[in-house]
């Protein structure tokens, strides 16, 4: 799923809006394509994209590049950057978010055992 903070937690580098405090409320939605969700974060349309299930390298690589070039951070739910082209093409999870929101999501997801 991906979500957007209703009160505008955003990062200046990605969206041009100054960072503010934690969101009071948020909305979320689902989309089938993980790369599309990452592109929405890169475009500043949404603040984060999360997937707490395994994804293949070929599903993430292009979206990772697009989001990173836009200034977003893309890691697994433990905060580790992706390493591509390994013998196993699976990545355990995905968090793609603005630099202001990424550590807040990590604080909530690092304890999850996947």
C-alpha cells in the first residue's frame, strides 16, 4: 500500500514542501504495481510506499532508481539498502518514502519478523 499524510509530512527535496510534525491522519490505497507506487512517491503524489512481503529484483530496480533520483529513500523494513543481482532475486520487503518520513516508518517496522 502507499499513503499520504493528510497534514502534509513531506520533505522539501522530494516535494518542495517543508517538513513538519507527525501526521494527525493519513489515507492509504493499494495499487498492483510496486514500481508504480514508488513512482508516485518520486513524483510527490504520495509520501510512502510499503510492501511487507517479498518482491523480486525486477519488480523493484527501476522504481528504486526513479525514487532515489527524486530524493526518496528506498530500503527494506529493517533499513538495509537493496543489493541487486544476487543468486536469489528476492528482497524481503520495501519501504520507499521521503527522507522526513522514512525513519518514522522504520521505527515502526524494524521489529517485524518476516
